[in-house]
C-alpha cells in the first residue's frame, strides 16, 4: 500500500497528454474541451490541445450551428457553453461526449464515450498509439432518433426530455430502458444511461496520447479500403545479428538470412494471428527439409505453422477494430533472438526487445539456444493462464524488467499491445 501511494506522488512530473481533435464531418464544427476551451474547425482541420496529468472529469465535445462575434461571444445550436467560443463550462445537451480522467488509480487513464447528454455528432475516441482501446460511436443517431427525443441538431437523452428518475437515475439505482436500449443498439461501446458502466469504460496506461475524431466514418469509408480488399502491408525482415538466422513468417514461409540480409514479404490486409520470428541452429537439405535448434516449424525451411519455443515473436493483426493494426512483441513463447518491431513510417511507435535475455536467463528456464517462458517449463495455470485470470509472477517480471514493451505473460495486454493506422508498413530487425 505504501509503495502504491508513493508511486502516485511521482506522477505529477509526467508530461501532458496530447489530444488531437479532428473534424472529418462535411460541415464546420466548433469543438470544445474542458479543460482546453474551444475552437472552430472546417472539414478536414484539426485542433491539438495538451492536457495536464492527473486531470479528472475532463470532456471534449462538438458544437454545431454556431455564430460568434469577433470577441468570441455568440451561441450554438448544440453543445453551447454559455455563449462562449472558448468554453469555461460543460456544454448544453444534446452533445456526444468524450470523457476522461487521466493518471488515476494505478496510473491508468479512464476513457469513455457518453450519450447521457444525448447525441449530436458521430465520434471516435482512441489512443494515438500504445493502447488497444479505440471507442467508436460512428452511427448518425440523429437520423433514427425517436420523435419524442428529436431536437434541432441532434437526439436528446430521455433524461433531458422526461426528467424522471427512471431515465436520470438521480437515485443511483436504475436499469436500462427502451430508450437507453435504442442508444445502446446503435453505439454499443458508449454510455446509454447513468449506471451503464459495465461495458463502456476503458483504460489505458497513464501518459497515452489520444485523438477525438468527429464523423470518423466519413474518412474511413473514403480513404481506407475494407479488410477484404487486396491491399497489403510490407514487412522488411532484417538480420542484423552477427550470425545467420532462418527467418520465419506466418503468413510468408521462411528463408535463410545471413548477416545484413533483408527479406521483404507482403501481408494481406485483414490478416490476424500473423507472426515473424527467427530460427537458429538450422540445417536444411536442398529441398528445404531439416531442423532448427530454436523456432523450428515441423522441419520445413518455409514454415506453414508456428515455430517451437523458445522463440521471440513479432505478432500482428492488420486492419482490425477501428481500422487499426495491432502489433506486439511477445515473450510468451520464451526468447531466442533480440528483436525490434517497428513501423517504417506514418506511425511513431516502435517496439523493442533488444536486450540479450539469454545471458541472464534463470537456470531453470535455460534451453538450448534460448530462454524458456515459465509456462513451457512448469505448465501450471499460474504461468500459462489457461483459466484466463492470472497475475505477473517473479519469472514474468524477470522478462518484463528486461523488455518492458513485450508481453511477459498471457494477460500482459495493458503495456504490450500497440496500434498503428491500417496501411502502415513494418520492419522486424533481429539483433537491433
Ligand atoms: C493536423 O493538421 C496538420 C496541418 O494542418 C497536419 O499536418 C496533421 O497531419 C493533422 N493531423 C491529423 C491527425 O489529421
Ligand atoms: C460580442 O458580443 C458580446 C456579448 O453580446 C458583446 O459584449 C461584445 O461587445 C461583442 N463584441 C463585438 C466585437 O461585437
Ligand atoms: C446526421 O443526420 C442528420 C439528420 O438527417 C443530418 O442533418 C446530419 O447532417 C447528419 N450528420 C452526418 C455527419 O452525416
Ligand atoms: C418506450 O416505451 C414507451 C412506453 O411504453 C413508448 O411510448 C415508446 O414508444 C417506447 N420507445 C421506444 C424507442 O421503443
Ligand atoms: C483521413 O484520411 C486521410 C487521407 O485521405 C488521412 O491522411 C488521415 O490520416 C485520415 N484521418 C484519420 C483521423 O484517420
Ligand atoms: C530432404 O529431406 C527430406 C526429409 O528427410 C527427404 O524426404 C528429401 O528426400 C530430402 N531431399 C534431399 C534432396 O536430400
Ligand atoms: C545493427 O547492429 C549494430 C551493432 O552491432 C548497431 O550499431 C546498428 O544500429 C544495428 N542496425 C539496426 C538497423 O538495428
């Protein structure tokens, strides 16, 4: 407990989080932020604000139908904040809300989209990188709004219209209603009524940067091909080790890579369960049959199946939820070769596990050519997490300490999954 409190005291030194607010709507919007103020965005424009760590109950929303005079006074049809261009207070409903609290419990950020003040503009609220929770409410709810909730520029929450406890939940004790179910059906990841916590609050590690996109589909449908299309991503697989490795990829196959050689593969959009790894100590005959000391895939040079542990893994799923690629380095199959897995452009975040873990491997985990994950050695639920609930262990902490960005045990998602916009190309470097 003392340690937890102490670690909290350190966070005020954290840097401010970036919020990139983008207008993809075909019309002008006046975004507002508490804290942050407000701005005017033509279609395609963006507004970047910086929000200090340890910020509670912050929100971002869109205003529509505004007119302001040159000193920033006026009024908006939806989301108006006492007539000011630069908001000092929350806006009036209906307004779709991106809500967040930064660096709270366990140094986590808590983020959500809420329809408790109704809906005015479709929204996506997502981490720019480093956390896999993108929240979308991209349907234009206004088009399907029940007559009784309709208002100019949006769709009211029933609490705003009926003001009863059934809808407003002032008693702190209420259930979903047919109206809240209407909102929930269209935006399953958003708050539809006050006690709707279960499926709607998402966490990211403190320090994450975010973007709020208004009318996310407008761009997605125009510029991003659906997963089924023929678009593909390029992976440059580079051997920077002083020794030969036999690179393997699912999908992709495999080939020998001498020091300095590069193998480029093309991976289809929509691929899930993709992996790249290095094999060491291999011998293949001229028809590509043989075996490897680490990473062997049933004796084939050109892999058709995943490799045998220990092997350091670059894992990926392309063009998934919110049109993002999800990438990670995993030590859940142990470690054989240091690795860097990074985008070659367009996405800032690369992942590194460049320490040579083999030299520091605990005796009980040592394997020829690598360092085993404890699950492989002990096969217990504590390490393998078959039950789906498990915690870090002394061994997982050993891996995490050397490679903080890599999966050290199966439930290590929070700090180990990274996202890039779909269409990004990547490079995997062995021995970076
Ligand atoms: C924001 O706008 C700037 C220039 O106007 C542009 O360079 C940048 O890519 C934009 N960012 C996003 C996320 O659209
Ligand atoms: C803008 O409107 C406010 C409030 O009505 C008024 O006090 C202010 O003088 C106006 N400014 C200009 C430049 O018209
Ligand atoms: C949503 O629907 C309303 C009502 O049909 C329309 O006025 C508005 O422009 C639509 N918004 C978007 C982003 O399509
Ligand atoms: C919800 O129930 C009320 C009363 O039973 C009814 O008048 C209303 O039309 C229903 N609304 C929806 C969206 O089904
Ligand atoms: C919108 O599409 C443009 C290309 O058409 C792209 O550069 C931009 O990053 C997209 N914005 C978002 C937020 O996805
Ligand atoms: C390579 O090894 C495989 C499996 O042992 C064998 O079937 C194949 O004939 C060998 N090819 C050559 C050219 O030696
Ligand atoms: C390759 O390794 C050398 C050290 O052996 C290092 O200086 C260099 O930056 C590495 N190159 C890449 C692309 O990682």
